[in-house]
C-alpha cells in the first residue's frame, strides 16, 4: 500500500520556526488565548516541544503550555 505525499506530509508535525529553531517567530502562543493579542516571548521563559523552542512572556504562560501544548500550539504548525 502506498501513502500519498499529501497524507504523509499531514502526518508529520511541522512547526513554523526561525532559522534558530524558535517557533512562531518568538511570539507567546498562550497569550493569543489569554490576552487575545500577539505578545513577544522571551528566551528566559523558553520550552522545547515538537523539536522547536517556544518562547513565552511569563513563567505562568510557559507552565500552561507545558501542561497542555496541543491546546495552545497553533494549527498547521503556525503557517
């Protein structure tokens, strides 16, 4: 049985990251949910998930993400 390239591509979790491996250009993905706006994250509150570094604006947001990354990660890898 052959798997189509489209299905194979969709089966792999790909994250939109910078050249340095930072997801969604360093923005705090939790802030989109809690504050309803884009907030730049900091490497001080970083967490590595899905082979990418995720930056957060606070330890609290980082901890929320760590507890349930699937809830806060953007759809389609942030593309």
